[in-house]
C-alpha cells in the first residue's frame, strides 16, 4: 500500500460516518419516533389503584432522577385512555421487568384493567405490586409537568424493593423486546 492508500484509509472512516446518517426535520414525527427508538431501554409496568380497580400500563420512558430525595419519572401520552388516571394518581408503583416478562409487557400495552392471570397484591401505598419483577418503586406523586403530547410524571419513592440474586432486565430496542448480552 502506497502513501495514497494510507491517506484513503485515514480519511475513509470519517467520510463513511458522515454519510451514515440522514438528516431529517424534527417535525417529521414518524422519523423522530424511529430515531428515538434507537435508544434501547428497559421496560416497566406502572400500576395504580382507581375507583374501577387496579390499572396498569407498559412504559419505557422511565428514568431515575435523584437519590436524595429519591425521585423517578416516566411520561404518559396525552392520547392514551389511561393518561388521566395516571396523571391524577396520588400514588403509583413502577416495576422493572425481568427478561422473561414480555407477555406482561404486551398485556399492559394493549389494555390496563385486566389483572387476571398475573400475581399481584396491594403494595404499601395501595398501588398494586406485580410479582416476578426485578424491582418495584412505590411512589407518591411529586410533580406532573405538561410536556408537549405527554405529561412528565415525577414520583417520590416511599418504598422500594429489589429481587435478590442474578436476573437481567427485559429490554426494548427499535420496537422489539430482547435480552442483555454482556460484552
Ligand atoms: C415497550 C413499550 C413501552 C411503552 N412506553 C410508553 C410510555 O413510556 N408512555 C406511554 O404513554 N405509553 C407507552 N407505551 C404505550 C402504552 O403501553 C399503551 O399501549 C398506550 O398508552 C395505549 O394506551 P390506551 O389503550 O390507554 O389508549 C409503551 C408501549 C410499549 C409496548
């Protein structure tokens, strides 16, 4: 390989990186949704107790925020039929799903009120706690911020629990469930 070959080799990766991405206007909702979907996440189920009984919803917008005070957040879509119940809930429970719980995730994505077939019990704040999850955070509502077509719901953790031993989380990436492979 001559000098020109070396130069090509040094420049090529940069050129390739530039052409790897196609810019798009952030007002293109479909393209933005697709790009957001490149951020792989864990999967949670949020539960609360309502006058109509227990309510659940699958959410991957969960994020930890603060240790002191202990705060977490998730975002509920305004267009969801379950939005108002969660935005108004005084307490709710956030469950971190285990890698074998994709059936639970699909179930509470498609509807919220049917808990038959899943083990649960009323948690310390009254919100349902589902069994078999990796961690559960029982929260009181700390703040609800309007944020475009979602509400950002911030919870203050009043009671927390984590499953002992090993156990990987259920993951969600580009619209698919998966599991973690350590490098
Ligand atoms: C993996 C996954 C993550 C989701 N994350 C959220 C979320 O963070 N916020 C949200 O509002 N909906 C989320 N959804 C959609 C809801 O679970 C539910 O399907 C949607 O709100 C429709 O609700 P509705 O039947 O009450 O209208 C997610 C769905 C899946 C499958």
